[in-house]
């Protein structure tokens, strides 16, 4: 999927991605020559199809988590399906605000560990000391974490 | 006046999304994970209910008895049975250093299956819009197969057996993910109805360039009449690897080992 500014005959560049939370996705692309911006809007089925490929429109800066697509998409997974062992990266921060912890607690156990790690990696990469609901909201959009 | 629009392949400027690059990275993860696996063998049949998973477990045990390092990837995501057939305890999967450890049977067989992840008795269901779910469900199942290959710490294996569901869709997905189509073992039962379904599957595998190691005729010596194993072997120029009765002894499975493991 690529976008072409027909007037300038230039390939448009990815600019921004937004996940309103209703299963749809908005991705904006800008012409590097004239600056015109167009938005790609996908319906829930189209959004799901892209997510099912395990790719992110706009790319991602974080390494994939093991079984990321399975853990993010399976609705009937066991809460205790996964157990993390070994050195915990949590010792190196960031900290979680009470509100962020409460929000995380509402994530199904099947995927909670992975979601926590993704947000922590996101915060570490950006030197964010404390994860708050606002940080989580920003990360969701930036990372394309629909449903997380 | 018609617009002069360049085509997709004409546009070669760097793109932050890099979707082909993301797909390429997924394939590399599979290749890197399987670099320590000497041989991937697909156990398939065009027919349901012929005992593919039973045969897979029997062959895996025989390989383990022969001292081979063997793994079983249960690619039947909607009807996973490998853990039960290998007598695995359904404990939590261990995440360690960014990979998932496979479950390991008492015989040392490494196994990964959707059954290890699902709630007891619940079907495999996905988050997502129910309307037109047929559009994305197959893609999601292919992604699950890819992640089972790439994200499970299979380690050094002589043989990784992939227990495929009925039909050929999952085989096509598997062949797409590997550097080359995997050798296949076809499983049939004696009746002609099974022969016809397995014939289609074998042709599909052959059309994709997959070598066929042979056919295993399962459930012999019982109520089923027919010679599907022999007929398929003759037609495709492949050996009958074994005729497996309803209550096979170890020697039935052990005879298959040299034919499945390939050159060592």
C-alpha cells in the first residue's frame, strides 16, 4: 500500500497514525513536495486484516514480543498461559502510576504480561520515568496497539 | 484526459511503514529459529479423522526412542490434540529471554500447540469484528503458525514434525514460510474415500515441489476395507512407510524412523 501525490508525482510519506478505539484506524500521509496530506481510513474489518498480518502501518520502533499476534488477538486464552522467568527488566524502571496499574489490571491475563512489557519498552526507549494513562494512550497510537 | 499515474512498483522511495520489510523480517525470524532444526517434516492428509495427530505422536515417540531430538508443532489450531497425545501436562508456557519455551514430554519431545494456550474446553476465538471474519481469520491463523515456528525455542532438533489439520491450506502456509517446501508424510486409512482425498492432497504437495517421504496407512486390520495405502504408493511412486493397526506396538513406529529422519 503506497500513496502517490498525482499532481507532484511524488510518493507520499507516512505522517501519523490514530486508533480511535472503535476498531478503525486513521493513517495520514504527506506529500514531501507540496505538503498536501491525505488520510487513509480503514473500517474494523480492514484494520483487523492488516493487524492479522502482524505488520503496522507506519512501522514500529519496538522489537516484536514472542507470539505477539497470538497473544494480542486470541480471545479465549488462559489467564495463566504464560509465566515469565529470568532477569526482570522492571528493575531498571520505569515506574507505573496507580492509575496506569489499575488500567493494566483490566487487561486480560492472557496478554497482560506482554502489554506491560511493550509499554515499559516504549517508556524506556523515550526515557519516560513514569507510565501514566496518558503515556499509555500516546503509546497506543504511536505503536498501533489496537485493543491494548 | 486520463491521469498518468505511476504503478506500485514504480514507487521506490523509502517508506516509514516498510510493510514488505516487516514481512521480510518475519520470514527471517522463522529462518533464524529453524537454523538449528535439521529437518521439518509435514504430516498431512486431505482427510479428517484418519489419525494424523496419533501418527505424529507415534512417530515422534519412535524418533525419541532412537535417541533423536524431536519436536512436534501442532498446526491444527482449531482442534489441537498433540499435548494430550504426548501426555503433556498443560502448565503455563515459560517466557525466557524473549522466546517461549516449548512443553517437553517425559520422552523429551518438545511440543507447542494452541492447546497449551486456550482455556479448557473453549474454542479458538479471536478479538475482532465478527462481520466478514472469514476475510481475516485465515490470515490470523497463518500468523499464528508463523509465530509458533519463529518464537518457540525449538533448539537443536533432528526432526520437527508439523501436525497439519485436514485440507491443504495450512500446508501452503507452511511451505510459504520455509525456505523450501517441507517433505511430507501422508496419512490415510484403507477405504477408497480416504484414498481420493489424500490423492488430492498429495498432488497439491507435489505441485508445490514438496518431496513425499511416503504414505502411512492407519487403522488397518479393523472394520475398514480397502487398499488406499498401496494404491497411493503405486500412483505416486512412494513407499508405504507403515501399516498401523488399531493397537500398534513400538516396532511398528520404530520401523518408520529411518525413513523420516533422512540422511544424518
